[in-house]
């Protein structure tokens, strides 16, 4: 029975890792496309905040998939060395997720404050051309 479980886990680990990689790559490509689009249409640095927020969400989700694959890898009769490696990897990925989540929450708060204040100056207006906002 343990051999069957090991075989199943052996197939699932690369699948879950690939899912995490796909999520991260999709997020990176989407963010890059939006970055170019926003960069061509608007000159305000605030316009890039939603792009960063979405990329952060993709990264956080991708990290969760990667952590899940690490947990699966050690699910079948782990050695103490494997458990130690899992603990180290889990701690690093959890810390990354924690700080990424904090940054996303801070960006959301700033976006909400900016929206509550109303629209800023029109950076496409002639008097603002050539200046960074």
C-alpha cells in the first residue's frame, strides 16, 4: 500500500509544481502586458499599482502551489533530513508570502485612499508633459 501511495505522490508532486509554475508565469506575462499597456497610455506611477497588486496575488498563489508540492514530497515516510528541509523551505516560503501579503494590503490601502481623494491632475495635459508624477 505504501508503494502505491509513493507512486501516486511521485506523479502528483511534478503536477502540483507545474501548476505553481504556470500560475507564476501566467501572472508575470499578464503583468508585463499590463505594464506595457499602462506605460503607453498613462504617465502616472499610481497607474502601475493595480499591476503590482495583481502580480503579487499571482506570486502568492504560485508560492502556495510550490509549498503544497513540498508537503506532498515528504508525505510518504519522510526521513528527519527531509522533514528538516521541508521545515526550512516552508519557513522561507511562508515568510515570503507574509511579506508579499503585507505589501499587497498596504498597496490596497493606498489605492483606496487615492480613490477616496478623487482624481489627481491630468498627467496627459500639456502643462504636465515631460514631468513625472
